[in-house]
């Protein structure tokens, strides 16, 4: 399987929680979102354990993709760490997206079968 990991933004905790409750209940979905109070590799790896309706993915491979992202994107990580620090007045978290390309393709193909 092929996976992708990317940091996509910062949001209030309640907004993230509501999004997960509304959109991440399908265990066969092609993507999931991870939320963390810290912009660190360890915190994102830990957050994979809290994914609602956790898809049946190769989570070791997801972790490897996250590590590769961390090794190749120092500027991007620094940017998001700074943004998260600036937003500390509120209860914000940093959000990342993990995509399973095979599951996403199946999800999109099913839209056209109807």
C-alpha cells in the first residue's frame, strides 16, 4: 500500500473533535486526520492510536512515512511549530492528514458506481 503524511493546519480542539465525530466513522475511508498538542514526530505517532474507527491499514508503514516526512521537511516542520506556538492563547492543536491511496481510490471509484 502507498501512504502519504502531511501537516495541514492548526485548529481549536473542539473543531477537530467535531470533525472526527462527523466524518471519520467509516473504517474503510481513504484518509484520516491526526491531532496533536505538540508539533513533534513522537506526538503524531502516538496520535495514530487515537484515530476513531481506526482503518485496517499497515500502521507500521504509516509510521515509516511519517518518519520520512520528518526527515525531509525541516522548514515546513519549523513553520508549523512556530504557528502552533503563536496560537497557544487558545486550546489549539496541530492537524496532519494521512492518506491511504489504495483505499482513497476505492472510495472515489465507489462514488461513480452508483
